[in-house]
């Protein structure tokens, strides 16, 4: 188990993998080579494409993850079972390649130019007093990526209201509170719809469904709980 053979079999055909620290204040995914030995405090996703990167780096996924994650002071404990496995992805992500690559590559260039890591970069990103052109462009690309991800869900009517907003983590450049609540409502409805489809298709037997139901889940603000897809 400690060698995680299933993980390495899964990522063998890929060029790289997406990773994120399991415990972190900032919400930042990055690509690393597939041949590394990954620390147990690292979340590893078997994605090597820009489109799925755009989804998990977006404010849509961050909103879901922060709602159902545990916390340690201001740090989020990103548990794949609670934050990823039950997250309903858009059915078609092909249109997101451009946005994911543009965002990632601009962020990478900022870090190279400034010789700073992800934490320092996102400290600047969320600082209302930081007006440097490269950081302003990263914010613009993030807004563009968020809108593209929302459109992939068919949510063209959703006003995301990006700006500097007060959150549980302090002031952050993110979507507005009304948008956050609406995103959670729509994702939870989609999660339940997908789960119902899988139950109807016989993909969840009664025994496993009972076991999953017994596991504790943090409730959403309206009292509903996500289902494991």
C-alpha cells in the first residue's frame, strides 16, 4: 500500500500529473513529472491536459472544495474523497484547453521573472494593494477561465462578480458571495442528478450505498449532502 502501485499504473501513460498540497491556505494546482515519488501529503490527479487543469484551478472547483474540505486554522485540508471524487465535472471540457494553458503559462512566467513560488504569487494575487501589470493580467486570465468553466456547465446566465471579497480566509480575489452560494447550489443539484443516474444504471449496489451513506459528510448550507459519484 505504501508504494501505491495502482497510482503508478494509472499515470503510466501520461506525460505528467496534476498535484496540490493536501494542507494549504492557497488553492493552487501545478503539473509535475509522472516519474516522481510523491509525498503522502500531496494530492495527485491523473490529468495531463490543460482542460481539466482549468476546471480544478477554477473558482468553481475551489468553491466546492472549500465547502466540503476540513480545515486547520486558515489552511484547507483537501481530502480527495470529500473534495474531488464527488465533484461533478462538466461533460465536455474540450473548449477549456486554451484557457487552462494561458493561465498556467502566465503564472509560470510570473514565478520565473520574479523568482517566487506559488505562495508568494498568490499572496500578490489576493492583495488589493498589488497593482503590478503581471498580477493584474493573472487576475484577468483567472476571470476569463472561470467564465469559460461556467459556460462549459451551461451557466452563461451566472454573474460571478469577481473582485476583492471578504471570505473565511480573509480578503481574497474571487467570486462574490451570492455567486458562491449559487455555484454550490447548482453543483450540488448536478451531483445528486449524476448519482441518481448511476443508481438507475445499477452502478451503486445497496451494500456499498449504505456504507457510503454512513460516512460523515459536511452538509451544505441548505442541509443537503453530496453523493459519492
